[in-house]
């Protein structure tokens, strides 16, 4: 089976696509990069914003045309949009052969292989499957937070923490096969709890895995981030110095309407604590502009916070009303033009700050983990999560920590030479 997989949306989706790929490769299937080479085209979808759903619809439109000329290709839609709009997709696109919603994602690989009668094939033994250097492991599913704008609790269901032994075994097996960095994923990893193991305790268990070099995690919720976690980030050398801590807004009125359950003051205190405990920490965030009721003053508060906190990276989204959510019942009163303006102003500010931050990195030496080597170029990442490129072709660098002297810096990538 040759499969093409297209992923829209968050890191959770990337991870689920990655899991599918590793199961397929264990059964001897090959990943291809063009429709004309594929026996099956898989689209992993996202429902967080209307834009993500429109993107999926237009992709399905293109595949429909392709399938008219190449009727043997199978088309599979998986993920959040498949959960939310499965029957609508089926009605609109008769080219789609199989729909697997986010809640049923664990069965996706077998159900897809069943289309090719492959699930009866013998699985290759585990040790034959060579892993990428960086891998993702889902530690919890769903979400119980019901932020008033968010569709995730509806499409992914209730929050469930996966058993810690299962997680540690999975991580160990990835490391045995070559993984050196693992990112632990959940909608709110800070509320992980399985028996008496909380998130900080889980990190300790994962950190004990021999040969694992780095641990990352996402995403965090300011209402649940604990001192225990900050302490382990400061003391466990395998935990990377990066935190993605969605701020969403700096206006207490808007945070309340978003049902975020923290004040901006609490958010600022967390940033202060994190920076005091982990001086080289890189802090990234998510912001929504144009939430119902967001006045000019509310937005200015958020912009001011962006200027003072100086995030290392920032994702900004125009509020998009989602069916079933509490905010769907609120009046979407910020005009699109104004949402666009606030989006552009925030991005412009974030860019200015990024240029300032990266220019300070020039001349420094960074410890990086080598993730890939292609055409004489090494692709690696700093502990803070910035991409680094350097000339080098020694295979033995793969999965190793090396030091790179940074010569040139752009907002999204650094360039340097190995020392
Ligand atoms: N509109 C705009 N942005 C949203 N996000 C989640 N739901 C919405 C929505 N309805 C953003 C939040 C979240 C990120 C993953 O997506 O900022 O942190
Ligand atoms: Fe959505 Fe809030 Fe849950 Fe994040 S914490 S997935 S924003 S409901």
C-alpha cells in the first residue's frame, strides 16, 4: 500500500499522522508524496477554526477531480472534522471511501489497512522499525476545560490520561529504535493524572529512560501549571527550556468570557517564576483577537502584554465562531476588517520582538540536537526549540548533541557552523 497523508492543524494531529505512518511502515506500506503514486490519500483534519475546515473542503475538491480520472485511489478522511461533519462530508464528496472521527482515531490504521486487506499481513518485528530522532507521544486525550470558543471538548470528548506505564513503555521502545527527543502531547498536559502520578512525576519517569536526550511537552494551561513542573524543568537536564503557554488575551474581562479561569496577573506571575527558575527559557504563546466583546482597550491590553512579555514565538488567531461552543451564542461583534487589523498589528509587534531576540543569538554557541542530515546540511534544534541549520554530513551526528556557533539569524531559523 502506497499512502499519501496530508495533515491540517495542530501538533496533536501531526502526532496522530506520525503514529499512523509508523504502524503502516511496520506492515510494509510506503509513504509517497504525490497523489499519482498513492493507493490511498488520507486527510487528517482540524475543526478548531472555520478556516481549517475550508482548507479540508478545498483539498477534498481537488482529490475528487483526481479520482474522476483515477478511480482506483481510495480516499480517507480522519480527525476532528471527520468527527464533527462526517455525514456532511460523505454527502458532498462521494469520492470519500472512509471517514474516521477523532474519537475513533486509535482504530484508524487497521481500518485503513482493511481497505487493502492488509491487517492480516505479518507485522515486521519491532526492532526493524527505525525511528525518527524526534517523536511525539500522546499522554492524554480530550479536554474538560470548555474554553468558551473551543470545539475540542465536543469533537475529542472527555479528558482521559493514558496509563503512565504504557506511556513509558512506548517512549522506551521509540528510544530503542533511535528516537532521542520525545514530545509529550495533550490538550492540557498540566492536568495529567493517572493513579498518583501527576505530570511532573510522569516527566521524571520518562527522563529515566536511558539514551533519551530531550523531553518536550505541549500544550499547557496557565490555570494548572504547577510549581512542581517548574521545579522539574529547572532541575532535569533532559527537559528542554521551552514552554508553550497560551495567553489568549490580557484583558481579565475577555479571559472571563473565554472561561479561561485565570487572571492576567496570574499569567504574568507564572512567566516571572518560569524565567527566574529557568533563565534561558523560551516562551511561546497563542492569542485570539476579535473575541466577542473585545473592545479597543481590551485589545490594547493584549498588545501591551505582547510588548512587555517579549514572547519568543507567538501564534495569533482571528476569533472564529464554532458551533456548540458557548461563545457561538455570543454576538460576534468585532467586524472582520477589525479582526484583520488586530491580527496584523499583533503579528507586526511579534515580528519586531523576534528580530530583536534572534539578533542577540548571533555569535552565541548553542547546544543542538541533530534531527536530520540531507544534502550536506544538518537540521537541528536548540533547547529553546529554534531550528538551526549548519553544513555537515557526518551520519554519526544524527541524534547527537553538538555545538553550533550561530552566524546568521532569521525569525524562524538560525544558521551556523559546527564547532
Ligand atoms: N477561534 C480562533 N482561535 C481559536 N483557537 C481555538 N479555538 C479558536 C477559535 N474558535 C486557538 C487558541 C488555541 C489555539 C490552538 O487555537 O488560541 O490555543
Ligand atoms: Fe480548547 Fe481550552 Fe481545552 Fe485548550 S484547554 S483544548 S483551548 S477547551
